[in-house]
C-alpha cells in the first residue's frame, strides 16, 4: 500500500514541477522581466487569482491543524473559521479593489513595501528595509510550518524519516518557484486549491457512508465537556470569551498578509476582480465548513485513539483518508486502485503545504530583491540580476525554514502558522488599512505602525501568552494607535501625496485599466 501511495504522491510532484518548467520557458521567450517573475505582469484572471489567494492562505494547517483542534476540543474552535471567513470577505470586498488601483497609481508598485513608499511620494528607504527584514524573518517561520506538514505526511504514510521528507519537499518547492516565478506559483496554487476542496468535501461523505455500513464498529468515544457547545467554557466565562476574541482575531491577518495582498495587485481588470471576489469567498466558505465537519465527524469516526498522541492535530485527516479507502478497497476488491486514490487525496496535504510555501518564498524574494538588494546595494541592478537575487533568497529562506521545522523544539503546524500569521497581521494590517482610507496618514506614521505592531505582537507572544488572548489582537491595536498618533504629530502630507490619494480613491476602472495597458505596452516596445 505504501508503494502505491508513494506513486500517487510522486505523480503530484511531477505535475507541479512540469508547471514550473513550462512557465520558465514561457518567461525566457518573453524576456523574463522582474515584473513578470514577481507579479505575472498584472495579467492574472479572476479564477486563478482567487484560488491562488485562497490556497496560499489555507496552508497545511487547514487539513492537519484545524481539524485536529476541533477533533480534540470541539465546537469552541470554530471561531477561528468564523474569523477567517469574515476577514477574507472584508479584504476581497473593501481592500482588494482599492489596493489594486492605488498600487497602479502609486508608481505601479509590485510589492507591499514599494506601495507603502510610493504612496508617500518619497525615496526614503526606511519602510522598504524594515518591511523586507520582517518579511524574511517571518516567512522563515511560516514556510517551516509547510515543511513540517510534508515531513509528518511522509512519515505517517510511508514511514520515511521526517527530515528526509522535508528535504525532498523543500527541493521540489524551490525548483518550481525558482524556475517559473509568479505565474508558476499561481497556476500550481489553482490546481492545489481545487484538490484541497475536493478532498475535504469527499472525505466526510465517504466517512458517513462507512459509518452507516453494517460492518462498521463504532469506536470508543468519551467526549470532553461542552464538546458541541460553541462556548468552549460552557458559558460566557473567560475561556469562552478568550476563544471567541482570539478566533475572530485571526480575520485581522488578511489585511497584512503580503502573499495574499499581492494577489490583489495582479488581477488584470476590475471585471476579473469581481469574479475573484465571488470565487475566493465561496471557496473559503466551503473549505472552512468541510474542515470543521472533518474535525467533528473525525471524533465519532476514529474515536479517542488519537487523543493520546502528541501529533493528534496532524493525524485526523490522514487517518480518515486511509481508513475510508481501505474499507472501499476491501468492498470492491480493488485495493490497489483504492490505495492510489487515497494517495491522490493525501496529496491535498502536499497541495496545502506547497501552495503556501511557494507564495511565501516568492513574496520574500520579491521583497528582498526589490526593496532591499536594489535600493541599498545595487541601484543599477539589471532585471536579470534582480531575478537571480530573488532566486537566491528563495533557497536561503527554504534552508532556514528546514532547520526551524526540523528542530526538536518546533511547536508544530498550528503553532508555527499562528505565530507567523500574527506577526504579519500586526505589522502590516493597520498600516495597509489606513494607507488606503486615511488621507492624513504620513510616512513616519506608517513606519511607526509597522515597528510597533510587530514589536508588541512579539512581546505579547513571549510574555503574555498566559492570558489566552491571541497576540494579533494587541499587536494590531498597537500598530493602529502608533500609526495614528505619529501621523498626527508629524507634518501634514504634501500636495503631491494628497493628489495621489485622491486619484487612487476616485480612479475609475477605465483609468486603472489604461494605466495597466500602458505599463505592459511599454515593456514590449
């Protein structure tokens, strides 16, 4: 069985590598510009942009972290899903269209730090440097969660040493990101998003059918108190309140997540943006709904067998897939076919892990090359040199992420993701919102907001975790307050900054589209 599952996983690896090679050759034929590698020339269609944003957002934790948390603790954990849906709905509807137009008007920015700098019509490098450093450090942690998921998957399914599995996953992710850039990342994310949704929707249905079959033996189940109560503490006590606040707080991360925000930059038109909004929100709603169902049903399907395992959070989905398809194989007499299908569905975990890791590597590469390397070290760097600078940092971050994931003190998928998610949400979320909607904001205010948000988030994580309040809440609040206070204490923005703000806020679709067309046309003249 392990060999057949391995063949299925290898087929998946071949697919994503083929996509990377394809876009590498396409890029070479088209000249291989920096903007094409990091942003796909702002020419991405609505479906691909939406599923790429969703897949890069919903990393392996949605298959191996969230279902496990619900399996162990019950309905009280669904507040994370509620917070994520509210956050993505708000981001697609209110942030995405304005950010796309503003990024075009503000110097045709291709990264978040570039946008925040161009928004204030300045050549100061403070925001670029600080942002690039935050990107590289935080993405090392975030990427480590994806590699950890790959190690757990291969160890559980194939008995492979986790470190060996993480090395293999790192190499595959780096190769297709290294070769194909943004186009390869988005198209692999598109297929991976479809695979994730299909797997999560299919498994609860098959598990329910199996549980109704005559041969199913119900496992022993001893549920914790208030398991089916959305108030985890059974009433409005501190545990329930902290779970609700922290769960909803996850939604704040969407306003500051660079690898998600960059998807808004790349959509080719306002018409496609509307399509992306519908597809993205619908996809995420279904993903979160069936993920929660997998966790709740998994407790009845698997019983208490995983509650004593230190890796319980990561094993629920894997065990359900293997048990269901073993039952199907025994009933139809085609065990090899059923096992291969199980391997395909387990590839959804690889899809979730890789779709997030590739986006994170590319976002950190673009930040390093465009916002740190060129402004500070090589002002006259060519497009080719910029591409190689970005590719080298991809390899470096992947290597650091591997050592974090392989460390004995690693806190697992959910711990790594929550840490990185809070860091980005606190540092950039308040600044992005105010940059788009508050005319009085200043450069110094934005810089103060990034530093204060990130610092408070880190300090809360280090010293205030005992409160059970997710660190993104105080971090986001601190970033917002620091940005407003420092902006009000600073000199008012000049006429040029206010003119850009008004142009971005009042820009019609035609103005934005003409700006994109002009930029693309100039590249090929």
